[in-house]
C-alpha cells in the first residue's frame, strides 16, 4: 500500500494509536519499535481492542487487518508529511534549549483567544511526536503551533520537513543534550536548522533582540525582533519580578502566573507572535493572565508546612542557573533548594554538576539538597543517590515553614517528594 492509499484510510479513520493499551475505536495502530519494545508484537491486541488497521514492518506478525510496510516509523512520518501538504493553515515551529514547551503553551493561549488553534500536546516533539501532532490537525483548525525537540544533529531539519513551518522561533540556545550534540557549538548548529528551513522557504522568524547568538544566526532572514529595547519591532519592560513576573507592553500591563525573570522572554515571544497574527493588546493581556503552568513546570504548591516552587519537568545547566538566580533574589526567609541531577550531559556532566554545587556553596543563606547519582559522584555533602535515599534521611532536615525550590530532570521524579514537604 502506498502513502496516498494509506492517506485515504487515515481520512476515514483519523485517530492514530501507538500504544495497544490505549486504543481508540476505529483508529489506525502504528507498530513502532524501539530499543526496549517491539510494537509489532501487539498489533493483534490493538486490532482485537478496536483498531481498524495495524501498520507493521515484521511479516511474522501479519494477521487480518494488518498492513505490512518496510519501516513503520518512516511510514508514519511520510503520512504526516503527505497530510501537511494538504493543509493551507499557518504553522508556527518552535524549538530551543529552554522554555520551548512553556512558550508553546503561551502561544497557544494567545492564539486560541481568536483562532481555532492546534498545539503540540505535552512534549510530543520528537520524530514520533511531531508526525502524530501533525496528523491531529484537521480542517477545523485555523493555525497550528508545533514544538520540535532534538537530541542530535539533523533532527530539527527532519522535523521541519514534516511540519513545514511558515514562521518559527528559537527560544534560546543553551547547555542541553550535550551528550548528543557534542558541544555548545553543536547545540547552536542543531537548533538553527529551524532558521535554515524558514530562510529556504522564505518565511519569517521571531528573534530575541538581546540574544547575540540568535541575532547573528538570523541576520539574513526576514525577522521580527522582540525584547526590552525600544528599537525592537515589539518591545516591553518588566514591571515586577516576584512573586510572579509582570510586564508592560505599550499602555497595557500584564500580570502573569509565571515565576522567574527568565519567563519574561517566553511571555514576550508569545506576545510578538500574537501581535503578528493580529491579536490585539487587550486579548494578549487576557490570554497571558489566564495561563497557568501545569505538569510540574514552575508551579506554586502550598502545603500545610511549606511554600514550594515546583519545576521538576526538565533541567539542564542553563535552566538550572536561570531558576536558581531568580530564587536567590526572592525576598523570603528560610529558603531551601532541592536540586535533582541534570541528564544527557555526557562528558560535561561531572563539570556541570560540580559547578552547580560550588554555585550553591556561595549562597550561604540557602540550604541545598542534591539528589541523583551525578551529584554523588562529585560530592557527599547533602547529596543522595535518589529520592528514596533522601527520604530515608529526611529527618535530618527542618522541613517546616520553608520556601522550597524543587528542580531537576523529570527522570529523578522530584514531584514525588511533595507529599513529604
């Protein structure tokens, strides 16, 4: 079966399923395979559970309702690309080392106030998530925001060829996924693949006017600059940093539900894109003020014992430093940091974790607890292998009437500590 024929089936059964345990009736199951799983083995289960068809790439699992292809992942990507070519709505591509998911959600909040806007759900931003996201766009949508993540060179380019963004934004370039990119220069090269695609296709990019790297990399592309400078195409200033950041755009003041000075640029990115797509200042204000972070992203959690800033979704050296700097400026007494290890740093891991420990030693008024093997490799002081190890020693610490920052890579599962805080 070729892609146009498969596309005809997709139009009849537009729900895509990749987990046989979460079947939607009359959907198409794609038997994806990874290092630790083989989706082909569950094709029959998916069909028995209500899927209309199952796409497989191993003949021995063929049964009634199966469609055999050479590579399921590639087939999914081709189908999504074919579907994207049928769409005429604007697509905004977003990537970056930090803040891309929050910025994506802010953009969605802004655009949804005026348009039927589709946005990537959760963090479905890789070579499987992007095609699934594209295939969720339907004829009722008027605009779409597609988040693109990468852990190796060439990945953003592949995702751009599927999503085909008309406009795009890189939130920033920082120290993330160094294990896959090899160096900071590798990160820059990988992220700016979005710029290269937009330039080639004569689109428009949105660029932070205070980011010298992105300014340099975008100078030959049609762009809209945003930032604090009045010379930017879209400018703003910070009114208040704590507890939540507030900003002024023209005559309009906006009070957000986001913590940290670094969120200013995420908010401003959403506003400049909203302005480009003809969202007025009153609607921008309403959309930003109505947005509240979820899923362990800079959430405020108040227990009967403590005031907690929970940011346990992701962590890398850049985002750690941004959040810690904001937390240090917070005018609260009895502050405590619980920091989880940063993953995917490869050969840079020891250096970056040691640097973070040294940074916190200088903050004498803030007590810090470190959790994760990468911390225990470089220090034994207030460092624990995992959350269970910490909980066994939790009695050593005063955990009442504290202002606590909880931040780390999601694999550490620091959110599990909240019940004890």
